[in-house]
């Protein structure tokens, strides 16, 4: 009996010791994040040196558990200065953030404490962190990105036509922002320059005629090569008030597998979709399908008036299991087709880190599955979350083939931007299979290259082929394309060798020599279908050979963002040193951010300074 009591006492003592040690090893910090204007909803609160974090609720309040070995919180909100606070003995930390009014007030966030050789370190002890020092980034990171080889220059004499599909996706920009905010330079293949440019809204011409989008063009000097020129082609889709939009039939397809079990995946997903649900109208409908080891229906198609019921279904979700993505997609489309709204918006919104690992899982399998389903008239939106095992290439493929769009949500503000602020453009398609084809006048243009859109290039004959899939444009969307031009007579290291096998078209055919001898720089043709249409409509715009000296804010900002993308991808076409390019960006960006109500352009400037500091 004595031995038993003695053993029990020892176990009780050890249990008490470990419980008290565990309690001491982590602390819960609470507080409120505000600004001079009031509470900040969706402000990010991150534990410096880790990927753990949270965001503030509707009252600006937060609660976060901080493991032993970490003692600093970083507070962020778009358009405001970052703020770092040492915890010490505090259990309540209230923070007021100040707005970033200019470059001198932008806070540069350097590498996070605990980041070693690009490793995202997790754990609650210094021993864990010491072990991580010997682990390389590639060994612990399984993110995948498609190879993104930069477009080169084409000779006008050999290839007078350039054809591509538009792209309204913005995932690359928010993903790049995630890397930079974590104190890392993004992988080159994660950077898609056109998505970085298209992340921002521009002041383009509104549609005035029968077409669903207006066109703006501008011709000016190229910022990264003084001997070259730059052509901007901008589209502005028609804006429609929310109450006048067609009714919606939406199916949330949510990944609840084990890989989604972190604060910036499933919890963030639920917060974002809750905000979307609040925007639903009486005649809108929502269903929820989840998938992990298998797929199932959590909520049948439900009226938008039953917001509490929909939100309650979201609240109950938790992560666990493997990822049967293919089964989930098939089930989601089945429900969307069963509740199809004629002349309405029918869409599946897929939310995942892209880590499909059960059933149909290859990009090819998924592509064929989506291509089969899109004929039903149900469109697809893909929203990516998280890091470490993020599958960018797979989600981009799904959105591309599903007549949809693709976004990456790195924080609550991005969730609100895509699902609330840009709600109309995300869900409601104005035109599908939108293609652009440009013919260059060889009298003025020796060579050209399309900046970005590497995975959106089309063959010349695809432009007139109505069976060829292309991009979609939603309500209120802006789309920008840039062409770098080598004018005739300019000596350039990038000028392709001459080839006499050129085609004879508008500017090269002797029968239309009047056009060739005119001041036309290029002709831009557009082709699109109605959302439920089978036949395309075509129209064109002509750009004259008139270089604008005082360029618009649109033109300057696209130069700024394109140049930053070229730095991140180490483009071979940037003529100057990176240090000179950073200097140019930071000198010119403030002049093109007068219309920045939501602070995204100011945030971009901070990211540029962060990247510059990481390179030093």
C-alpha cells in the first residue's frame, strides 16, 4: 500500500508540474485594434517569428494564444502603418494604428524573428527553433507553381499578330504579398505580372455602346528601357448596382481536410464566407458541400433570407482527413445544376489550399472534369488559402477551365475585398471567352512583347474559333494589358533577327497600302460571347502613333507595378540595375496614388520597400 501511495504521489506531482509548465509556456493575449476613426474590423494580429495569427472581429477585438519563446505581436491593416508590440507581462494589449500618408511614414517590415534560411518555424520552445536551423526551405515546403517563362520579343515582319485571352485573376499579387509580409522573396514562378497589375482598379473609359466593356488605350515611354515604348490597353466592364444584378445560385465547395487545419485556412475561409452570406438577397440561394475523406452536403440549397441558418452551418465546420477533391467537385456541380436559375448567376465557389490527394488529383484529371462540367452553364470561382502545401498551379488550371476566376486570400481584408467589396465582379459574369488580337504596323513597330499573360497566349487562328475557351470578365472589372514596343529604327539588344517570311495583312498587303502608310500604330480587335452565348461578337479599336509625354496615372501605375514584377522575376528585359529600378518605383509611385481610398496602392509601396530591404 505504501508503494502504491508513493507512486501515486510522484505521478500527481509530475502531472502538476507538467500542467503548470504548460500553462506557463503559453499566454492568451486579448485586446482591441482601433484607428482615429474607430474600431478596425479584420486587422491582422500575428505572432512575430511564426505563422500563427488571428484577425479582429466586428468590434475590433481579438484573442490570441502565444507560445513560449515568442514575445512580439505585429498588427497590420491595409493603408495603415504596421505596429510591433512587445508582450512582456501584459495580458491585454490595445493598439491604435495610424494611417500611412506617404513614403516617409511607411513602416518597413524586415525578416520576421525566427526566420532561418526561408523556413517557417513552428513550435513552442527554443529547442524546436534550434533544430529548424538545419532544415532547408525546399525540404519543408511543398507549394507548387507552374513554370512561368517570360514572353520574348516577336518580329512584326515575321509575326504581325499577337493573340491572347484576357485574365482577371488577382491571386498572384496577394500571394506575393503573403511572402513579403513573412519576410521572404516569392518564388519567381509565383509571380504573374498581369495579375499584379490587374489587382488594382483603374480609371478607364466606361462602356457607352452595345458592348459590355469600354476600352482605353495609351502610348508612352517605357520606364525600364528608355529606348523602348509601352502601349496600354485597358478594359472597363459595365458597373451594375447590386439590386439590379440577376439572382444567384451559389454552391460553396469547402475543403475541410486535415491540411486546412490552421488559422489562415479554414477559420479564415469561414469568416470570409460569412461576410459574403451577409450580402445575399431574398432570391439568392446557397448550398454548402464539404469534402475530406469523402464529399457530403452540409446545407441544401437555402434562401438568402435564412442567413443565420447558413452562417450556423459554416460555424460547425472543422478540419480533418484526406482530400477527395474530385468527388466534391462533382457533387457541387450536381447541386448547382439541380437548382439552376435561368438568366441568373450559377456558380460553384471552391475554397481550398489545392492539396487534392484522394481520387482524381492530377492537373489533367481535374482539367477534364471541369471542362466537362462548364457546359452546364455553371461557372467556377477558386479561392486559395494558406501556405506550405499550397497548390497554385492546380487552382489556376481549375479556374481557367471552369469559366471562372481565381483569387488567393491571405488575410481577412482580402476576403472582404474579393467577397464583399468586389462581390459583383467575383460572381456575375458580363462576357465570356474574351480574346484580344493585335496587328502591328511594320512602318512603326519593329518588334513587340506582351508583358505577362504567359499562360494565356493563343494561336492566331484561335481568335476566330468560337470553340476555343478564353477568359471571363465580371461586373465592374478592369483588365489591363501592356505591350513593350521596339520602334522602327531603334537599335536594341532584344530585336529579333529579320525574317522575310512575314504574312501580308492589313498593314503589309499592297492592296491596303493606305493603312500601312497612315499614322496607325496598331489595330486592336476584341472578341467575346454573352455569358450564355455560343457565338462571338467582334469589334476593334485603332491606336495611333502618337507618344504621350505627360502620361496618365493609369499609365504610370501600370509601369510601376510591371517594373516591380520584373524585379521579382529577375526579367532579362530590365535594362537597369535593380537598385535603380527600386529608386524609380519609389519616386514615381506616390504620384500615381491620388485615388487610393482603400489604401492598396500605399500598401504596394510598403511591399516594394520590404522587398528592397530583403535584397540588401
